[in-house]
């Protein structure tokens, strides 16, 4: 793997040297020319414009200030051909040694930049709901591509599942629809569709590495989010959760450009949880022991003098957290000519975690190539090769850091580790775990597509493409005998590998024709096939003689663990078609149909059919609209309706399956098989029907743009494990039952203001979504899952628990003691409401809905200010109305003196402090989940602040460079929230139980500096 990446880097260096030698070729100089290219309306400089002296091959490209320079053998006057995507190509005569050229926007060409499924269209011709991520958001992250979606696109809710470097983010486009199926969107990378599910061999403890983290964000040219059914139905059975289309950077017909980007920064924990210090904990333990046995006195743990001498004790969070270094190196080479264009890049990214001995590394290379074989044939290649390495924080580590008593020590007097909490609750020394446990993953990925296009007729294009996605994952874990987890087994080593091999073939015909100058027709038809195979193997052993060899010598363990292995495969065959028609750029119609056949469903339901229809009216192109065009230059209304599916249920769910079991017969162990699943020949798709209506308005020559969408999407035939009669031998079966509805409104506002010296562009978006369960399987009214409930009429992610009602006071024991849930109530116990009205409180009978994890609305606000060479950009995002289950707080408010507790324990009820909000300390409390631990998760965050400076062109040229850019970046610097946990932007990622914060790796804040040079 590394050898292949090294080869790519050497190719980059070779191309650079060839380009430098080519640029050193001397020529006769008869004139020099300095020039600037600006936008005709805003007077802002335009970087990247191609300028060619007509009749020659001599070209130049404008820098970040819109400036260019010629040394040429041509004599004045001569004609310059000036061209740039989105602007009308212009010719300008140069008579003197300085020119300023104004370019006019080409609306038609600008609109061609909208990427859709299996093709592209113009923005003015587009009938669906899609949004492109701004360039500011794309540049604002170097971690994972999903990060650029946070706050950038209306209707897209992005939440981190863990602050662990390299961890996944949870993406919900227009709300979650599936209960037990997948809810993540489909990603299409340079035409290759993939679903971003966790990929692991099952050996590691902790958060798996995000498969998409292998894609370098700096390689991405554009991200387009398809939201409505008209946009996503072309992806059929995989379009129900939205589609994210990613295109990577391609070469150009300009001279070779070499770019190097370097960033280095430091990150730290954004917030710590307040827990007791040693003195506070000692007092708490004394109180808990005294509550249990008052006869032994109030100082059963430590005396007052001993407590006074304690100091603060061990701050376990402080011992585990660190200032982590983040660095990124990016080298790219691009260029080409009219026949062949290329882009080659190499990247190294290294992120130390904010918890010691955790981190993430990425080494990647990319080659993109396009070539015209002839006037009718074209060829293209997109290839990325990457290796990622992760050091993962073990599961339960954060819980241990918060719960470990501050009076405990990291080390014993002899220098060995303190193995565990010295009191009744058993959990390991978290610092020993961090320092000594090995928990690592290495993933190699090759993702590539190769395609060819041929013009069968003037307006008929045939395209065939082949792609592959190869993932090779290795996980290594070792528990040494020197820590608590490895003590019983005297050391335990494990290694696991998981491989995924996916191939894709797509074949499409596209017919485009304009009839009578007013009728425009585009027809697409195609056939695709995709197949994937996954395999995994694990092995391990225990009882090692010593810990020297870790997992490198499993045969050194005296007891072998049972090996495991497995294989699964799936296939998808599809037929697709789409018709786009518009009349005179006023009336637009789009219709599509896709048929998918999937191996994942029952034999009676292998095929699904997904139609869509959309229409739009460009009112501003009507003659009667002319009088108001100076104010409203563009007005379009559109509507769409269609069906999409969801096949993300895993493999073999429709089939009856067996699993091996071990049993003891006499003194021998035998292997047998037992049924684990009943077959369902009718198992089929989750089907989502979606209606969308929208309006797009442009004011003052598109200086102000407004987009509004209203939608309703209803998902039926939900995949649910419903109860079945016990006479079948099973308790549940996966069936198509139930309906979930999402409906809402999205608003986006874009502005662009400024002049030659100063400009201000902004993007504001806000989204309101209402999620509701319409029906459940077998006519059930509700299902409960731990602390959550699925109930008709309520949202997915609804919390289910008790409702607190104050603290029991001595005078109320006789009348209110039945509402504590304790057999023997005592003053200081927490009171709970009697929900069912039976005159007493029980945890089983008196639970109710106590909030949900769905936000009322989410928003994002991006601003970019430019003044000459200076640039300041900010991104503010937020979520309002969502609740979070603070599982850490629930554990820290037991007040049992067996583990550390929240600082709220300082206000615990005592006879001299009759608190009405905080219960008494007691040695053995019965945990009750209640609204006390469901907190407001609303927040407003300054997500990103970037300040940059472009060195003047003349200064850069003195350094033999085309351009130089310096920048300072702050991420997650300021968060405004009432949530008391580490961070409000958190979820465990599942649809049934979103918004749970228990033992999750905390979020970080980062300050970094960077440099970009081009030559």
C-alpha cells in the first residue's frame, strides 16, 4: 500500500520538475504586459481566469488578486482571449503595458455547474431540490468530508457520534425515516455509489473508524446534496435518505500548476464535566455510610482532620486529556491541454487526540485523468489510494474518568498501577488503560472508476464505466496483565481482519436535442449492476508468559480463544430512465423511473419500482414580468413528487438462518446448530413517498437570492422486528410494518455585496422538521426500548421515563412516601409523579414521554469578508429544541460514595440542608431514569473562524512563486448552551435512541495556522 502511495508522490515530483524546466525555456521578449480581470457587476477580481494571446499558444492565469503577467515576443497591439467558467468569453486588445478587463457573467454557463445523478443540468432548468456546499465550507475542514455539511445546507442535520479522531458523523437529511434500517444518505463519489456503514472486524473496543475518513477533503471540488424525490428517485432503493454527490478536483487545459498546503494546530477539550474533588468526595462517602448505619458515626470513611489534609486529589480528566497536535500536508499538481487534463495529489494528515494515546493518521494519493481519444471518444480515470491508522479510546474510558474517586491514586507506592476503583463499584484505572492497552486499526482503501464515452450520433452519447471499492481493515488489541482488564486472563491478545470488495458497472445512453429553438429534450436510459463481498477473520489467545510480544505472537498465549470467521455478499441490478423537457426556458418537466432488484429481500419481493415527476415554471422569463426585472431578476416555482426506497437492513434478513453453539455432553464439548431466524419470503423495501414545493427568487441581479422549500415525506412498510407467536419457535420476525412521516420547511438566503476593494458574501439557512410515527406493526400503539419509546403520534427518539416531583421531607413521609419507589421511604428521597393514578409510584408503571431528541429547527450562517488581500470567514451553526439524555449525569448523581459524583452533591439533602431539588446520599440507591437527566440540547456555536492574507503578487514573484496565502483558523472556539455535559452536539447515532450522551469521547476546539503556496 505504502509503496503505491510513494510511487504517486514520485510521479508528482517528476511532473513538477518537468513543468519547471518547461517554464525556464527562454524566448525573445518584445513586450511585457500586466493586467487585471474583474467581474463586470461587482468589480471584484476573478482568480483562475485563462488569458491567451490570440494566434499563439502563450497563456497566463490570473492569481488570487485577479492579476496576470506576460513576457512575450509579440509586439503591441495584440488580441487577448479571456475565458473563465461562468463568464462570457471575451476578446480584448492590448495596446499598452497595462490592461483591465471586465467579464460578464454567463448565466447559462454558470447553471451548468449543478451536478445531479448520472449527469448534470443547469440551475435554471432544474426542477428538484438540491443544494451545493459553499466553497467556504469545503475549505473549512481537513478532517472528514461530512464536516463541511455542518450548518452549510438547509435540511441537513449533522451530529458527531464521537470526538474520537477519525470517527463518523451522523447525517440526517430532512429527518430520519427508518426505525431499524439505515438512515444515513447515499454517497456518490465520482459516480461510485457507496453507503457509509461502520466497517470493523469486531476486535476493537470503542468507536470504529469512519470509512469516509479515507477521502481527503482537500481533493473535493464540489458537494451537492439531493433532497427531494425528484432528485433522488434516480437512485431508487438507496435514495430514501437523500444523496450526497461528491466530485473531486480535475485538471484543466491551462499550464501546469503546483500547489502545496501546510497546516499545523493544537486542539484541546472544549469543556470538562464538573465533579467532586477529594475533599468533596470524602464528605459524600461519609454521608452515604452514615445514612446506611448512623450508629457508627458521621466519619466512617475519614475524619474531618484527614479530609482537611486531602487537597484536591487526582483530577482524572486532567490526567487523561492533553493538547493534541494536528497537522496536514497537501501537494497537488494539475494542468493539461485541449486533449488531456490531469490532477495528481498526495496528502498526509495527522491528528493527535485530546485524550492521550489516541489519534488518527491518513496518507492518501489521488489521480484524476480525462482525455479526448478522438473527436467522438473520451476516456476518464478517477483513482484514490489511502491508508488510515487509528488509536482508539477503549469503550467505557470516559465513564471511568468521570467516576473514579479523586481519593484513589494512579500508582501504588511500589510504582505499579492501582488496578481499579478501591470501593464497591468495580471499574478499571482509566490512566492505566490508556497507557498500557493497545487498541489500534489500520485500513487501506482503493476507490476508483474508469469510464469511456462515445458519440454514437451528434446528440446521442453512450457511456460505460467500471468501478471498484476495496477496503482492507486490520484491528489489533492487547490487554496486558499489568492492568485490571487483563489481570484475570494474564494478558489477552486479538487480531482481526475484515475485507470488502465491491465492483460496479454502469451503462447509459443520453440523448440531448433542441427542436425549433424552443423545445429542449434530454433523455437518459441505463443499466447498472453492483456486487459486494465482505469477509472477516478473528483470532486470539490468553495467558501470556509476559507482555513483551503484545498481539504479534498469539501463539505465545497458553489458552487459544475460539477463532471466528464469516462472509456475506449482496448484489443490486438496476434499470433507470429519466426525461427532462423544457419549453422556451419557461416550462420544465422531469420524469424518472428506476427499477432495482436486490438480493437482500424476500424471493417474492426482489424488485422495487421508483418513479418521480417534477415541474417548474420560470415566471421571470415571461413577457409580463419585464417591468419588475430590475428588482426581481429571477423567479421560479417548482413542485415534485416521487418514491424512493431503503435497502439498508444487512444481508440474509429474509432467509432462515442457523448459528453454531457449543454444549457439554459428558466430559466432551460438541458443536451443534440452532435456528436463529425465521424466513420471510415477502420481506421488501421501506418505501418513502415525498412531495416538495419550492420557490427560487433572485433580486438585484442575483445579489440577493432566496430559496424556500416545503416538503412532506412519508415512509411506509417500515422494517420492524415484530412479535410473533411463540409456537413458531421464535419471539420476533423482521416484517414490513409501520409508517413514519417527516414534514417541514427550509429557507436559504444568499447575498453578495461589494466593490473593487471590499466584498461581503453570506449564506443563511434554517430548517424546521416535524417527525411523527403514524403507525406501528400489528396495530401496536407503542414499543419500548430501554429509555425510549416508539409511540403513534410521537417522534422517533422520544425519551420514556419518570417525572420528578421534588424531594421527600420528614413531615411528608406518611403521605408521599409511596411516590419514592422505595419499600422503606426516607426523608431526602426523590419523589416521582404517579402517572397512571394508582396511588403509588413504580418504575414500570409510571413512565411517560419526557421529551425527544428531534430539534425544532437547525440553522447555519456563513459570512465571508474580503478587503484587498485580507479575508475573514465565519460559520455559525445551531440547533434549537432538541433534548439530550445525559447518561453521564445520571451516573454521577447516584451519590453513593462508591464512585465520584457531580458537584451537585454539595447540595445534597441533609436534615440541616432540606434541599428540594437534590436527594440525599445513600450507599445503595436504585437508579431511576427520569426527566432530571433529559436536558435541553439547544446550542449556538461559532463553528469556524478563518482569517487569511494573500501576499501581493510582486512579493510572491520575488519568492519565485505565483501566490502565497497565510491563514489562522479557529474551530469550535465558542459554544453557547445550557447543556451540562461535555458538548451538546452529540448522539449515539441510532434512530431508536438518538441524543444519548453516555461515555462518548468529548469534542475538541482547535486553533491552527496554515500556508498555501502556488507555483
